[in-house]
C-alpha cells in the first residue's frame, strides 16, 4: 500500500474533513501516531450490530454497560494522544474505568474486535492488556475463526478458538456467554448461548 507524506497543515485539514463528515468514528491515535480507519464494510457492521444486540439482551438486567464503539485511553491528561476504539465494549458493574464523556480512562472488562483487511486488531492486544481488559473476542474473517484472549499475569493470552464446523465453543468468563462458529452461507454464523437464561442467538 502506498504511503503519502504531506505538509502538517494539509494533514490537519484531512482530519478535520473526516470529523466533519463523520468518517473518523473508528480512527485512533497510537502514542501520538494518527491511525485512519476506513468505514467498515457491511458484513463487519452487521456482525458488530448483532453481537452488541445479543450481549445487551443477555446482560441488560445486570447493570452492565454495552457500547458499540467507544474511545478508551490510558492517559489521564491529553487522552487524544493515545486511544483505541473497540467494536464492542462491555463494562461490568464495579469496573474501575472512569467515564469522562468523550472517552473512558481505563478499559472495559470484555470487548470485541471484528478483523478487517489491513487492520491492526491483534496489535491492540498489548494496549488492551495495559488498561485492564479481562477478555478480548477476536472475530477473524480471512479465514473465519473466533479467538478468545484472557488476561493472565498482565498479558492477554489465547484461551480458546472456534472454527466453522468445529464442536468447540469459546466461553467467556466475564459475560457468561459462549460463542461458536457454524457453517452457513454466505458466511459462517456466530452461535451465541447463554446457559443461565437458556437463550440462543445467531449472528
């Protein structure tokens, strides 16, 4: 992919234009480096919307906050110098992260990243670990696979994986849901089970 280096004033104008037209909703800043993300494709947006809806339906009576896209930072001052935007963020009761309206200082307990071509979802894991995210559900689409990472000794480690057609589901200890990929067309479906409520969703 080609890279264009331009004068700072031109770069600032592009950022302002993205903000004006709402194109920056998933842009991030990594230690002062501005990372532009294109608007996600339709499949990505469908998965995020339906995953969010299923999680909300499961946990809404437990005082849990579920957000589809939110700024999370590790900086008490000048947070815009370092933040990420997970696709889905789940804050359980008692989570110590501070809601500062524009962003959270600290991480959610559970989050989802749907992987798109050329994105850097896996490279966010160290940052998420540093702000105390307990679990990360990574939905890979090329090839299809669900990976569940769990915080252990300060690092997010791979805890379980689900492949299309496999019997194994990945089970979240945080939200109490299991996720499994099942063969379907035009893409594998994500089967979500809530054993406590005996409820099931298909994404």
